C-alpha cells in the first residue's frame, strides 16, 4: 500500500546534538512538508518542498534544516540551534494544487 | 494575516448525541477547506474537503461540513457520535490553489458513554 513512512516513532537525544528525522513516501507526490505539533498549538509549518532539489522555509524554520535530493525522501534535521526541540513532528505530502495532505504517523522527539 | 480559528478547544458529548465543531477562517476570494482527524500518537487523516461546488460536503465516518461563504465558516457536524469518534479534529484552509495549508489549533472531541 502507498503511504508515508516516518522513522523512528520515538527518538531521544541529549541537548546539543543534531538529530535527523526520516520521511519517505511512495505515493509519487511532488510536494512534501514538515510540521511541528505542540499541545494546544495546532500544526506549524517548518519547511516544505514542491519539487526535487528545491525547498522553502515555513513559519518556524529557525533551528531546522532539510534536503530534497530524491522525490521520495524529505529528511528533517533538528539542529542544536533549535531552542525547544521536544515535540511531535509530522511529515506530509500531496500531489499538487488543491489536493489534501497525506500524513505519516509522526516522530515524537524528546531532548533532555 | 490569513488565519483559521477553531472556536472550541474541547467538546465533551455523550454517545449518540449530535455534535458540531466550529471553524472560521479569515476572508478570501478563493479558499479550499479541509477537516482532519487525529487519534493519539498518530498522523492526521482526511475526513472531508471542500474545493468547489455543493456547499454541503459529506466525509468519512458519517461526518459532514457546510461551507458558508458569508460567515466564512466551515463547521463539522455528526448527527450521532460514537465512543470511537473521540479524537482531535483539525480544520485547515488553503487560500489559493498552490498555497500552504493553514491549520486551526484543534478541537478535542471527547465522547462519553
């Protein structure tokens, strides 16, 4: 079945370490997105990419980086510059204009 | 600024009762509207969408929503809820065909026996 795979489901890191969250899709979607979810704050857009080798900052990009070397993959790196990295991270994709987002099951990152 | 407001952060309701989850968006000429559901520790699943056409949209699990342009609203309704409908519900808006999706802050629906 087609879908979006995020791994791992739970991730623990020490403060000051960079960490990369994986997102892979086999839906053949052009556009991919990373959201951060915190209790009571809904979803906030970190980065998005509408085509391979191109990506744009979302509303809260500081402290994060991404790459889009392949259509299927859109990894997110949470750097040590991100002040409050502990959160639930969701990856999504869609075919194009006006289409709904398809979501992965998320990665819960805890930084201590 | 473009925004989406979900008017209730929590909605408790008894099983088999009707429910309405409210969503308002800032005005725009052209909008695309979505409702998503999220179960604990999972991603979001699409419930229904409005792109154009009939203002009453039917979705999965017996949910429906009505697009009201004059009131800039897209409220979600279900005539009779089940325990399994307990989840968080998100309204989302795209303000043009290629635009980002802007999400509301979510409404936690709690269905009690």
